């Protein structure tokens, strides 16, 4: 199964490590540093046309990590996740 993150980006559910709300998570300096390091390494894909509301951390079968920034809410992604479970 796959999860649509927005802007036509679809990732395999098995690659998703976590979906994190930007408002809650970026208050931590550790999270900000992690995101900064990922951006410096070219591992961030910005899918938002506005301020991102969520970031999704993925790792493929080769261990390559990618952070996807999206303007969708974590609740929207949760609903999409649950909807895919039914199909």
C-alpha cells in the first residue's frame, strides 16, 4: 500500500518511519537540528506551496532517508492511512 503525501507524491507505507506535526515537533532543538542536517544533506523534499504543517520521515529498502514536508495536516494523512487499510 501507498500513502499520498500531497502534490502527487506517493510513498510506500512500509518506507514510512513517522509522520510528525511541525508545530509540535519543531519546538525541540533536536528536531530542528535534525531537519537542518537533512536539508544540508539534500534529503528534504518540499511538497508544500505554503508553510509546511507536517514532515514525514521515510527510509527505503537501501536505508536512504528522505524527509517530505507537506502542507497537509497530520490528521489528513492519518485518515488517508486508515482509508488505505480498508481497500
